[in-house]
């Protein structure tokens, strides 16, 4: 019996004469992780990026636990962890906080690091694996047929035009996605916050408790350290309606910070500033024939909770191994439908969580804000309540649908199990996942399963549990069974 979690029916796609099997549009974190996964799996992949040079734009800064686990399964978590502070607590509303230290993960917290550090690590991996990078190339259109997709490009080199062809195309090109526009895909939703200010600044005085957040009388400000002497500042004031491209004046940023905190902490030396409008939007479909949308091209929401980049990276982790399996002929094309089936509900969930957080921030009534702060502080004293919040914000608590009658573990994130110690073999599950294959986890003394599928790495768990697992390349359980 086949399922999206573990397809059993092989299907060999028709050969496509093209310089790439997959074209990934967009060299942000989502596109780079996807390109690295595809290249590592032996898929010919070309990344097309409109920017001619790498950008210092660094709106995203929070790397949550589930994303760090995905990086660990690719051997790149440790280099990224060295780039910023790792926090085990998130402060919310007055004295309320979410304790991340209790997360059942190797990474019980959140890494605060500029987005360009995440992109650097991901791009190095993708290029090392063989991905081709085409910068300064803008997508102007695309056409798909039964055998592939043609992507029209306008390049910086003399304003030339060319067309690339591939079996599949993934639009990971952000909120203004050219791929989404070329598909004619609607992007329904609305604007939530206008004229949000961002800056990387130095402070003369460090706030008590980091990250620091406060909201007072229509103003809010957020400060988090990057570990290099700079802090990310996010600030907004009710009634401000400057366009997204308007420059951010440091005095304006300081004034809003003082309104929120009662002090601007001696803010100075802004090395980077930006202003943006925050929308809540999601496409109705993540797949249109041979074209897929991922990351901000598929879903955008408020920065509350730091969920955006992480959701996009998990989109990429979900899609990459499926594309590779179909292109290698070890899975049917229908497996690719499960990308939408699994990730679209997660996008809706992220919209709900971030939307609830930002609406709590925007409460205008002092009475309502006082009640909000009291509820947040009371919830912080109840481990069950904060544990549930930590699981959802971190991504650790996200599951995928399982077929009817499946074992309860099917579709759930696999924990990083310790494995039996054997010379030259991985000592834990996420090290075994670095092979990029399914991983069969056997209980001690369980023996090898009969008729094992080709391309599956078999390991033995070190604990005494008798459950056997088949773990997908993205770290989710495809099958489970209790032995004995």
C-alpha cells in the first residue's frame, strides 16, 4: 500500500533534454536549502537569482529548534551556531515568557543570527554539492508542458534574454515572486502592519532580559542581540503610514523605542536600516503542474514569533527529497502532491500563530493590554501551557497527516535517537540522516527486516524500546511498528 509518507510504486519519468533537472528561483534561505538538498542527491539544479550580488538584507534572525535539527541532519548546524547567541527563553508581554529549555531536542532554544549568516552556510553547502548559481538573472515568464518548464530570463549582461528549461521549477523568490505572477496564482490576504522599522544598532545600555519586548500606547519595540555588539531593533507606532521604501531615521527609531520602553538604551551607530509592510497572505496551491512555490512566495505573515524563514526552510526540506525521488525514478509523480498536502496546512498554522501574537501586540486599550500581560504571566507559571507554545513556535510540535490505521508515530517528527555504537557508523539518528536516504531504525536484537527497499540506511537504536521506525529523509516517521 502506498502513501505520501512512503510511496511504494516506482515510476520512471520521461527523459527531459535540459541543462538542469530543477530550476530554483531565488537564492534566499529557502532556495539555497532546496538547491543543496537536490545537488547532494545527484540532481542537476540551477539557482536563478535576480540580485547580482549578495545582499546584507537581514530581516530574519531567529533560527528555531526544528530548523536547527534540519541543519544538523545536513551537517551544518554547528557552523551556524557559532554565529550568534543561543537563547533558551522568549519573553512575551510584560513578565510573560516561553521556556524553550524544556524542548525535547538537541537544540532547546532559538539561535539569533543575521539572515546573511544562514544564507552563507547554505550557499557554501549548495555550491560544494554541485548546484549552479546564476546571479543577475530575472525571471520574466515561464511556460510548462507535459515534459518540462521553460523559464525566460533577462540577464544583467547587456540586458540579454535567454530561456532555461528543466523538468521542474520551484519559485522561492519571495513575497513579490515572479514565478507566482507568471503562474497567475492569486495571493489572497491583507496588510497587518504598515511602516515597520528595522535596524541593526549598538546600545550604550543593555536591556534587562533579552530578547527585550514591550508595547505601550500604540508603540512597540523589540531588541535582540546578534552577539557581535549589534542588536536587531524592530519598532512600530500606530498611525505611521510611510511607504515601505522610506528611509528610517535613527531619531524616529529612538523615539518609538523610548515610547515603548521608557528609554532608547543609548541607541547609536545603525549599520543597516529598512522599513517594510507586513502582510498575511497564502496561495491556494503550492503546486501548479511542474511548478512549485515555497517560502515567502507561498506564504507571508507578521514577524511575530520569528516563524517566517523557518517555515520556508521546512518547505524546502519537505520538497527536496520528493523531487529527487521522482527524478531518480524511485517514486511516482503523485508523491509531489503531498508537498501541498503537508505544507499548506502548516502555512495556515503559522499564519494563525503569528497573527494571534501580532494582534495581541496591537491591543489599543490599556485594560486589554493589562489583561494580556496578566494572562501571559500566569501562563508562564504553568509548564504545560508554555511547553505547548514552545513546541509550536519551535516547529518541534508540527506533524504531518498519516494514513488511516497507521501507527500513532506515523507522520510525526522523529527524535534524535541514540544509536548502537559501532566503529565508523553514526552514533545518533540525525547523523544517519546525513546520507540523504530513508533510515530504518531497528530495536536491539531485532535483526534486519526482510525485503528492505533499496536506498534505505539501516541502523540499530541504543535504547531498550522495541519500536521499529522508517524515517523519511526530512526526519519524519514514514512507518512504525511495535515488535514483540
